[in-house]
C-alpha cells in the first residue's frame, strides 16, 4: 500500500510540473472527445504520441506489462493510478493510442508468438508505432462472423483482398489487426478465419477517411487489393483467428467504455448543475446521484470482469460492461443537455460547454452501436452466460 501511495505521489508531481490541474467546473472542457476537423485530428494524434512517449520514458506507462516486453512489470493497481491521475490534469487525450494499448497489446501478449511479442510490444508501448483494428466490414459489423475479406494461400504467402470500415485511427496507424477468411469452405463460418498483422504501408492498402455523426475524423474505410502477407504476420494459428478475436472483442467491450475516466460523468453533471444554479434542486440532485451510483457500479463491474479474464473467465462477460456503459453514457449526456438548456443544443457555437454537450449526446447514441450493437450483446449474454437456447437462424 505504501508503494502505491508513493507511486501516485510521483505520478501526480510529474503531471503537475507539465499540465494545469482541472477543477470539476472545467472537467467537461478538457477536449477528451474526438477532434472535429482534419487539422484538429492531426494535432490530437500527435499530442497523444508525445504524452505517451513522455509517460513511458518516466516509467509511468505500460506499468503491468512484463519487463521483457518493454513494460514496468508492476500491477493493475499501478495502471489504475496513472489513469486516475491523468484525469486530474489538462493533458492531451490518449484516445488515439487506445486501440494499441487496450486491444493490440493484450491480443499480442495472449496469442502471438514470442518473436512477435518482442518485436511489436516495446514499440507499441513506447508510442513508436500506432495500431488500428481491421475487423468490421460493410456487411459484417455486429455480425462479424459473416466477414468476406479473403486471404488466399499463394506458396508461402497470403494474398488479401477485401474492404474494412469504421476503422478508428487507421489513417494514423503503422499496423492493423486484420481478420480475413482463410477457409471459405469451412462448414462453420467462424472456424475459417485468421488474424493477421497488417503493415499499413504495405502495397495494395488504401485508407479513406470518414466523418461520423459528431463530426469526428477518426473513422476510416480500408481497401485491400491483393495485399501480400507472410506466415510470420499471423497472430495465433491459421483458421483459429475467431478465438483470438473473441479475446480482443471482450477487452474492447469491457475496457473502452467501462474502465476509462473514473468519475467523469458525475463531475460533468455537477459542473452543468452548478452553472445552471440547480445544485440544490431536489430533482436534479436525485438524477446526479443516480448517475454517480451507476458510474461506480460500472467501475466495479469492469474491475470484476478484468480480474476474471486474468483467471480464464467467460469472455462474453465483457458484453455486460458494453451494454451497461452505453446506457449510462446516454443517461448522463441527456442529463447534461437538460441542465445546459438552449446552449446545450448549440452546434459549433464556440462555447466549450455547449460544444461538448451537443457532441456528447450524439456520441452516446454511437456508443450503443460501436463495438457490437446492444442487441447482439444481449444475445451473447443470454447464450454464453445464461445458457439460453440460441436464436433460430
């Protein structure tokens, strides 16, 4: 415990030397949302890289990754401390690198070969290489098992042809985790899929940016035209990529919404209530308390599922966090909009609060779809956790 207290003090002191601390009234102005212009996107990505490099050099990043792969060899508690302290200061958002740290790192650590771990993990955590996820397709989003991107064997290489979509930060990435169908004749769709490591500068790869409902420029389409990959660019085994992907998706569902920004929603609601002069309104206080309680439940649920995953728990449990977090995100954003009044529905009005509130409301709708729709998640929970009969196909 003393070690953790001392570690927190060092992290806080390091951040305080470089960034101003954020009070509750400024928490929703920190810009921890997706940049809504091309130039803002570039600045956001570069800011994330600069901050992660500095944290890593100071010994405050990749704290629980084993030392032989570039980490500090500490514990999850150290990771949590860094995340909590980052929320206290007006520093760049690390969201552009979240796929690398939250999805690629655990996937490589859990399923890749030893040589791949030593090659990719140190550069990933040092922010020398950015990663993206190439799973979803125009006709295979939540129903990912129906993907059509194909990989055909050609001697000792694979030739990849297909299209991916909604690939966050693919335009900035050096590598992507790619799912492709390597056995089109398999009697079970999920058994003929393989996960590849795709160098994004490989010949035949074309990245086209997309703009989302909230004006963000982080989504992309990726076109693959006879891209050649080697056997040593496969994660896990040929035709067993679905098992690898399940671990990746479980981490996405339990992590990207559930474990980030502890107390963020509560603080944003308090700031909006204070600005509106409604901190003593009984109805408003009740709604804020409800958000705060649900947010704490979400944090505990995410911690429980992460702990269970380390012991080989049911990967479908991540769907619980995905659904709960999506509902909470919508509930909290609606509360902030209600408190902001007319200014809360302004779009690009130049006022930071209004700008945040309007985009957060749109983003909360998106969170119920991204990473697998809530309908799909409820099916997974019913079938894989509760043991209910599968839906008729």
